[in-house]
C-alpha cells in the first residue's frame, strides 16, 4: 500500500471539527477507496484546550498556521480558518509555495486571490481543491471543472446561500418576520459570523465569482457583481409573488450576453412550477446551461458542518488518489495564466421580466399615470393588479405590475417617472423575474 497521506488542518471551528471527525470515523472506508491511509498529523487553531468532540491528541499542535503549512512532514494543508487576508491567505500561499497540496473552503479568499493562488499551485504542480467553497456539499466544482469538458456554458445560476434560502422559505411558509428567521439560522450554525454577509448577498457573490470563472474561463471578478440582498423583501412581496405564480429566491446569476458577462446577485422571482422554486430551507441548488448538455440542476445541502466536511473530505480523498502525473487539471478549469480578462455587461442593459409593486394614493388618474410611464418607456405589461394596501390604510392602494421582457434601464426610468409624479406613498419595490425550467 502507498504511504499514508499526512494532513494538517488549520482552523477547528464547526467545519474543521467535522472534517476531523469524518476522517476519524470513516478511516477504514477512505483507506479502501484511496488505496492508502489518510492521517491527521498536525492541527492549528486558537484554543488548544477546547473540547471539539474528536480525539486529536496524536496530531502535532501549531499555534501558527503558516508555520504548519510549510512543514515537510505534511502532504496536504487544509485551510478552514476563513477570511480573505491574514492567516488564511498567508498560510495557503506558504503551503503552495512549499509544494504542499491545499484544500480550502474559503470562498472569500478565492474570490479575492484565487487566480494568484492558482498560478502558484500550477507552477509548483500541486492541487488546490475548493469544492466546499461553493454550495457546501454539492459537487459543483468537480462537475464544472471535470465532467463538463468541452461544453460551452451560456448561463449558470443558483441558490448559493443557505441562510437566505432558509429565511425566505420560512417567511413564505409561516408568515413570520425576517428577524426571527435570521436568529434561527444563526442558532443552527448556517449563517456567517457577520450575518450581513449572508443577507446582503456578499456570500453569494463570492461563490458566484468562482462559478463565473469556471463557466467562462475568465479571471475572477468578485468586485464587478451587481448585488442586492434580501433585507428589503416583505411579506407583501412574498404574498404577491405567490398570487402571481412566482416564488422569491436570492439567486446568483452569471450569463453570457452580446455585450459581455452579467454577474448579478439579487432577490428573484422564479415560476413556482420551476425546479429551482422547489428548493427549500438551507438547501442550495446550481443550474448550469450549456450547448451540449442543455440544463443541469444540482441541489443539496449548502451549509452546516457536515455538508461542508463532506466536500472537504472528498477533496482530500482526491489528493490521496492522485499520483504524480495523474492530477486533475488546472484549478479553475483553464490554466490560470490563460484565464481571459472579465468583460462586464452593464446592468442597465439586462433584459428580462420585472415585478413592480407600488403603494399609491387611492385617487383618480393614478392608474392611468402609471400605465403612461410604462408605455412611454416601451414597457409592455403582462399583468396589472390593484389591491387594497391593507385594512388600516383606506386611502392607499397597492398596484402590482408584471412586465414582459424589457430592460433594466427602461424599468428604472419608468419607476423614477412614477415616483416624480407624486402618487407613491412608500418606496417602490422592483424584483427581477428569472427564466427557469
Ligand atoms: N453562510 C453560508 C450559507 C454558509 O448560509 O450558505 C456556507 O457558505
């Protein structure tokens, strides 16, 4: 049997402890699958004394992750520290430069420094595996990088944040408040340390930027993503969506267009009958459209210790199975040095349907004025519905418009016009509609 694969784990929070547990509990199965033992020989974390529910006494303890990363007596450095700078970046860079394979779950680090780190890995001939960085336990990186060779991707989109999907699902199913749902997500260990990262779309954007690079062979451009979170979504939107045959999901979408690549993260109306609309709770889903395959949808657990640990252990096992000369290709699917510059499509030219919810004074001419603003901007309406704004506000009405395909620029102009007309009593709400099978 080949020599044991020696693993050093940096970061022993929820995910790190789960990885150590799985490697321990599944040692016999992993040895049979990989043809060699996988042994945790080194660990690094802040508090050596904390009970993590797993025996790590045989592993050498390091206070400094970067020092552990460079050790000649580990083969794989597993980075589960988090953060896009500091010890995470320093230790991953040190490990790659020292010729160690790296496994990381760190989407923020890859979104910011992924291309540079991939260049080092490819130059040193080592693997940089990051399955857990996008959509938790779903093997989307392997699928896009290895199983879809030769396919030309036209669009990739998905539910990439378990916390947001959990919140939206419970708001719809139970009619309860955003804040109550967020508290539960935090209690269950889904949310990031700073939950604004989840709910304002940053976490989704980091993951999307990695998928965009894999899909289109472009350099990662995490700062060029249009982003809106879910904190503006109200029960009124959720109810209106349901009445119109839609469900609201926070999607990350990357799409090839005539003017470049669109990368956007925002609350989205998807048809209730579509497959992605059936993805509930903390579950993630990624849809990939290509010229050869058509549309593929992967769904599964996207957050939490076990889901993430499953992906990390899969990455470690891939390294255990790899032999010099038989490693699986470039980090982002194309050699890092050959990734193309990212050509951004302007959000104003985004084409699609829109949901517009307006709260207006209940008086003569308001409806006609709204319709005129839409017509003046060449917006064709699929439906227009007027409802009472709520029992307590008799003098107001809610007007809900659903447009046929139009552009972002036209909708913004029309809504600005309606606002200027002085008929609104509250901020207008605009939610994009996404085509989904
Ligand atoms: N906070 C993330 C989520 C965890 O809610 O999906 C996985 O990245």
